[in-house]
């Protein structure tokens, strides 16, 4: 039996052996304790979605999922025996890391929900197996000595640099914190992995050289150590190579850049190793030589439309990742020590400026880097943290950046500069790199990744404290992601945890596994169900429209007059038919018949009483008009006298016939008559001069009532020069000179002195 608090490498167990059941004592890690079980190799989901291929994938994946769940359920000693001594398990895990769909790879996950669920289960199980393999201490009773753990994982190749890179690509999105702890524990317990990483970086540079050779581009580093081949000048270029080979090169470059970026983003401690290998300069030169050539080939060659779109998306993704790799290296090796105020701040500042200066010859790379991570913001940060910065050097660097923009022919935009500078001042280290990385998306098609990488890519609370609005689909994705790892917890409890921790799935999973939940969450039931959703009212019942309840409202009426509904021009209708239609006249006739008050003839029926006169009298017209004197012509026979006819208008002599003094007297009489008549007339528009005189008179009366005295008249002008001036003129001029600073713009000095005395203007 196992003893408590003894490491697994020193533990011995006693168990029965053989057909007779004899007991024997063996080390806990022994090949004989391994269970005989064959793990199948992983095959990716079919892309075409054929029924037979889907069925084959589901059957194979079901076996793998069951085997991995069985492995995770084993106790600590049995698990490590199976991991160390079962070769089929390592082959299964390696096949998944090699063939699992990456970010931009086409996958058949959308063809069938069953395929997506199975892929998600395998994805979770593989991650949990690697997570358990990287943990040397599961509990106080189950642990391995750190030194022995380092030898086990290194000598048995449980982890190596390619595996770690693939783990970062496949599981980095959504599990960055757990992956960082896992990789940090591996490198801490076994420092030999740093040596392996040093040997891996030259092979990555060799990948860049291979891509340049395939494209017919001569690299500066090639030829220094090896002689050129005789047929080197006859190699094909990106414009002449087959389409399949060009597509493979683009895929190769995209996969390499994505892998390196994921590894450096999750494990930034490796940035110093890449920096020591001069990887930054190698990356910038490769970007400058390969990107323009491959982009030109993808644009100008006649590819299939879908293939061309896929290649262009991968090219844009590769460009973005290469720029972010360069920023990560500078961030964690130069900027972060400067922000933290370490002792070697001066050397870090000089190193950062040297790297920026080295970028000046790579015009395309420098312009794209400055577009995504403005160099002016970094220099501004350096000037604040290091006041003794050389202004001449920084000015030369900024002029070089501007020259790079002009050489590339791109228009420079500055909207994101403030955001980057604000983020740089308020954050340090890893958070700063993450905030600047999330704020940059300017290199073209930065589409969201799909496949296994996107299974854990969920929205979460930003590093700058901003809470992103989650849609229903994103919230369901968060729930499914956490329930895949923690199926025993209810959806209601998980929702409460997400709300408590700002919808950060990594933090929720980490706190649940380490039992570090807040006191408010500890009181909740772990199996709490999700609250029922409230059904929203239908749109038709809540809508409001100006055409509600009209004759064509089909939502509120069961029957409509279809004769009044037609499409296009109404059939059987013409202009002549419209003009000949007199139906509206007939409709108006009945209305105006009620206004007929004139009757030409009145039919009189035979009255049995015989009173015909009374019958006619009923219809006599009497308007009470007194026509008694209508027949008398009053004054018609009277003769009009001569004076009565002349009284209406007096006779006047025409002006032409007037002579001498008589004409003048007549004119004066007419003027007097006109004046008299003018006074009596009621003019519509009066003379403005008269109105001003009346207003002035009223104003003088009001001022006299209030005791106001008008100022005396000024005699400033005086007489001509050389003739002397009066005493009044001399006094008025003296008074004006003494009081002229009271108005207009002559008191500027006085007001300036007044403002200065009050502190409004700095002296």
C-alpha cells in the first residue's frame, strides 16, 4: 500500500502477481504496472463533410475520447506509469498536436454539430492530459521530487520545444494563464529546455532562408558560410513557381509566424533568448524581402478566387504577427525594464534606440511597425523615464520613420497614437504588451481565428478595465467552454462566477480549480441551475406605426378590399376612361339639390273646402318692404337752378390763361389751401424729420422733469490757425485733454495695470 507524504519516485507498492496471486513489491514507477491499452492516432475532421468520412472520424474520435477520459481518471501513480511507459499514448498526443486544425485552417466543424462536439471533447481531454503531465505536485500526498520530475519529462521526451510551441498555438486563446504556469514550471524545473530553445532559433531562421530561396530572393546571410550552387541563378521565383508550391510557402510562413507569436505572448521569458540570437534583425530583413514579393505574386497571378482570398488572408495575418513578434521582443527586453526602473535602464534605452535605428533601412517593415505601434509614443515614454535622452538622436529617428512612410507611399494616420501612449504610461510589463496588441488591428484582414484555436477564444474583460458587452452567443460560448472543463457545476453557478470576475473565463477556471472563490460565491450551490429566460413580447404586438388600423392593415384586419389593391398600373384604365367618368358629378348633384330655393310652378291640388285664395296666399312672398311711395317721382319735375349746379365745384381759370399778379395770387391761395388740406389729411407714412423733432421734444420734457442738465456745447474746433482762439475754445480743449482716457480705446494702459495688479496677467 502507498505511504503518505512520500514522493512517487521513492514510493514502493506491494501487489499480487502471477496466477497464484503471489505478492511482490515494486517501485511505483515500473513498466509492469502499466495497463495494456492501445491509443489510436488522431485524424482531423473531414473538410468536405462526406457521410462516410464523418462516420469514420466520429468512430475514431470516440475511441480516443474514451481512452483519454480513462487516463485522466487514473490515480497519480498509475497515470505516470501509463504516461512514461506507454508509447501509443505519446503517439496519440503527438498526432493531435500535429494534425489538429489551426487558426486559419479550413475545418469540417461547421458541417455537423456532432463533429464539433466530438472535436471539443478531444480538445479538452488533450489539454487536461498535458496540464497534468506538467504538474509535479497534485496534492500533499501525490507529488514527485522536482529533480526526478525534470529528468522524467526531459529524458522521456514528454515535452520538447516543438510540442510546447504547438501547445501555445492550439490552447493559447482562453487558457493563457494556465499555459504560462505550465510552461514556466517546465522551464523552471528543467533549465535544459533553455538550451534546446537556443538550438531551435537557428532552425527558425533557416525556415526564413528556405522561403527566400524558394521565391528566388538572395538573402544577405546566405553565401557567407556556404558556396553558391551552379544553378542558383536559375531558380524559380514566386511569379513562376506552381500554384500549389506558392500556396504551401504562404501556409508555411503563416504557421511559423503564428506559432512564434503565440509562444512569446504566453511565455515572455523566452524573449531574451530570441533577442540574444539576433532574431529581431533577422525577422525585419526577412519581412522586407519576402512580404512585398509574395504579396505581388498573390495579387497578379491568376489563382482560383477562393484560393487567392485564402492566401491573401494568410499573408495579412503573417504580416500582423511578424510586427507583433518584433514588438513583443522589444517590449519585454527593453521597454519593460525601463518602465520598472531597473538598474540597467541606460543600457536598455540605448538598446531600444539601436534597434529602432537598425529598422531604418527596412522601410516597409518600419512603416508597418509604426502604423501598429507608433514609435513616437515609445520615444515620448523614453523622454519621460530617461530625461538625459539625446534629442538629436531621437529627431533623426523620427525623421527616418517619416521618410519610411513616404518611401512606401502610405498615408500616415494618427488616431491610435493617443491610445498607445496612454496605455504605455499606465501599464507595465505583460499588461502593457497585451493592451497595445489588442489596440492594433491595422494590417488588413485580421479575421478571427477558427478551428481548435478558436474554441477557447471568448470575450473577456479588457486589461484596461473596460467591460465588453457580451451577446447571447458569446455568453453561451463562455458557458460551454467552462462546462467542458467543469461539467459538475451548474450553469447558474458558472454565470454568477463569470459576473463576479468580469466574464474572464481563465480567472473563473483558475479560481474554481484552486478553490479561491470569493465568499459570496462560496455560499452558492455548485449545482445551481440557470434562471429561466423571460419570453419577450412579439414585435407585432409592441409595434407602433402611422398606418395602424387603416383599411390595409393586414395584421389587425381579417378581410381587405382586394379590388383596391393592385401591382403596378391598374389594368383596364386609360386617360380617356378617366376623363369620361362623371361619377363624381352625380355624387355632388344630390348635395346641391338641397340648396334649390326657387320654384317655378307650384302644383295646387283640389281643396275639398274650396278656399282657393287661401291656398294661393300660403305661398305669397312678403319681405316687409314698404313700397308705398314707389310710384311717386319726388323732385323729378323740379328745375335745377344755376347756382346749385356750380356749388359742387368752383370754376377755376386754367393756369395757361392766367396773367401777371393775378396768376401769382392764385398760386399763393392754392398753396395755402393745400397746406390746410394737408393738416387735415390722415397720412399713412409721416415725415421722419417731423417724428424725430417730436421725439426730441418729448425727451427734453422728460429730462427736465428729472432735473437733468445737458452738457454745455463744446468749442474744441475753434477758429483758423494764426488768428487766436477764444477763451471757451481753450478751456474746452484743456478739458478734453484731461478726460480723454475715459472712453474709446485710450485707457489701455490703465486697464492693463489694473489686470496686472489683480494677477490676471503674468508680470
